DNA sequence: CAACATGTTGAACCTGTGTTCAACCGATGT
DNA sequence: ACATCGGTTGAACACAGGTTCAACATGTTG
């Protein structure tokens, strides 16, 4: 079990800097965060930040690697964390990972290569979760598995990116608010069990989309 | 019908500046875009940008208002644009609005007040679309309508924010790629018609979520 | 104790960028 | 022809923030 947040004062300066950067990048984004802010938060001088990490961009890279590895390695905990192992439920069980998730979400926001990596991670996590659930007969995925997984990952990622906006729309403060989570769970369960579309409308859509020549290619 | 992109050279400098800013902000984000870039693109000097708009932030505000109004007023076109009037299909019919959508998506990425406004817009558009479809018997929303709409809006917004990442995961370049759109449409239709979860699993989830005391409050 | 390596500081430097401003241009009115 | 005035320019200014570097502290070795 990796240790994210024992008393920062006990950590070596280098680790304190990385932690401070991770938190600030996650809260404010990369551009809005200055090296001086990071240094202050880590109780250290600006020069030391550069001395240890080379540049602000290299520091970002270090945070990327750290957050990515940390989150990816915790994937084992995804299994067996409650009935429907959604990201939200997982986070409820691991509040200490919250800054890491916030950081990854900021990566998604930022776009570019960092975002791609994180989205891929979300896809692979969704894949594992859904595959296991399917093997247990809890659900059955559409024929185009890859697309289905990409959609699920996008839904999860999007919800995290919207973050508080979504919660506020439901009268809460944060996604983790019990009331928000409950309403979200209820609606999602309903949509994904009985469906949403009427039978006739479904037929009409199918004919329009021309689901003929199926071909799954690529990676 | 509002005119976004007739030949920019014909527009007044003030309009050219606003357009250039909208496009650049939409492509690169607010922070990465410099006033000089905007000025160059608009074929104008940096000073004039400030002279007309006061400051970079005020220029952003002007773009916000412009994009928001433009997109909100086009909502009439949402109705009657194909069978399932999703945002993707709407954009396919209105390619000239693409920079505006890109700008709004960047607002979402940026967070804060601008993002809230845009997400609210997405919610109200989803509301209109779903309500109309429901009245026509094409679908039936969950009991907690507000939550369902918030979820749909979040899905749509999230997909736009992920943007090319999602498309690339499906071997395409952009969401508007016909192949990507088709696979997305097929999977979504399947998920939202026959559902995903098994009956027994659904029952189990329902009992866990304790869907007892329903109470819709707020707004 | 001297010599040295390592970690650390904080003032100074430099670039990029938002903003200011005095001058310029061209049309219009007198 | 001259004055006026809004639109326009681009050089100059101010400042924020990433980065450099000479100095300092501390511990370690010969």
C-alpha cells in the first residue's frame, strides 16, 4: 500500500516538493501554479525546486509518472469494492487518493499527451471492471466491446472533469456528497437496466444507423 | 440566421478581433493565447485589441457573450435535425458553428463561472431535446428528471471535452468522423435500449442504493 | 583542522506578455 | 485649406514568473 499523505513534514524535501506540486497542479492547473507557490507550500526555496527537478516541465513529468503509477497500481482495489465498482465508489473508499485523482483530471483538462495517457488508463480500468462483471453474469456488453469501453471511460472521465458543476446542478457541493451520489446511482441504474428508448424508436434508429457491415479494426 | 464566418476580411476590425480571439481561445485555450497572436490573426495591431475591448479579460467576456448567445439562439435548429437530435448530429449539420462549440468546450475546461454557464446551457438544451422526444413517445425519462438531464448533459459535455482522445481510441481522428460517429451511435443506442445490466444485478443494486425516500428538491 | 561534497538559499537575471501612450492617418465638416 | 476626431499604429513600459548562480550551511573524509 503506497503512502501518499503521511505528515509532509516528515518527508524529504524532494518528496515534499513533488507532493506540493501535485496538490497545486491538481487544484489550480499547471499554468496557474507558480514555482514560488510550490516552494512556499513545500517549505523550501524556489531554487531548490529547480535544483531537484530541472525545470517546471520536468517537475510536471515527475508528477505525471508518480500519479499515474500510484493510481494504476491501486487498480487491484477496484475489484471487490462494493457491488458496482464505479470510480466514485472507489474514491469514497480511498479519500487519500483524492489529490491524485484531481491531478489526473487536470491532465485530462490540459489535453495533449498527458491527457491521452490518462484517458487510456481510464479505458483499461473500465475494461477490467466491465470484463470481470460480465464474467460474473452481472451485465452483458454490446457487440462492439471496444467502443462500449471507450464510451464508459469517457462518461466517467467527463463526470470527473465536470466535477462540482454536476454536483451543483443537483443541489450538492461535490460528487462525493451522499445525496448527489445516490441520485446519480439511481438514475444510472435505471437508464442501464430498463433502458431509455422506446422499442419502436430503437428500431427506427437502428435502421438509420445502418448497423450492417460491422468491422472492428485497430488496437 | 446568424453569420459566423463570411470572409473575415469583410468584417469590421472589432468583429475580426472577436472572431480571431474566439478561434484561438477555442483551439489553444485562454492562457496559451497571446494578444499579439490575436492581433496578427485579425490583421491588426496589438494596441487596437486593447483599445476596442479594454483588456484581455474583457475580450474573453465579449467572446463568452457572443458564443453563448449564438449557440443558444440556434437551439431552434436542434428540433427537426434528424431522428435522435444529439449534439454530434447537430454539429454535423452546422459546421460553421464548430469554432463556437470549440470555444464553449474550452470554457468548460477552464472551470469557474464560465464553465458553469456553459454546463447550464447544455442542461437546458438536453432538457428541451429530451422533453420533446418524450412527448412524442420516443423515450421515457427516469422519475428523477432533473438528475437524468444533468447526467445526459454531463455525458455530452464530457464527450466534447475528451474530443479527439475518444475518437482516437476508436481509430479515428475526430468525433465527426463517420466511422467514429457510427460506432458511437450503435453502442449508445444499444446501451439505452436493451440496457446493460442483468435483471438480478439490477435488483441487487436497487436494494443497495435504497431508493426509498425519493425527494426532488431545489431549483 | 582542512578539504570537499551535498543540500539549500535568495537575490538577480531574462524572457514573454499585458498594457500604455504619443504620434499618425484619413475622412469629414467648415 | 484647415481643424477636428475617431480609428489605428508600434515602440516603450511594467511586471510576473521561470531560471541562474554565487554564496552559505552542514556533514563527511583524510
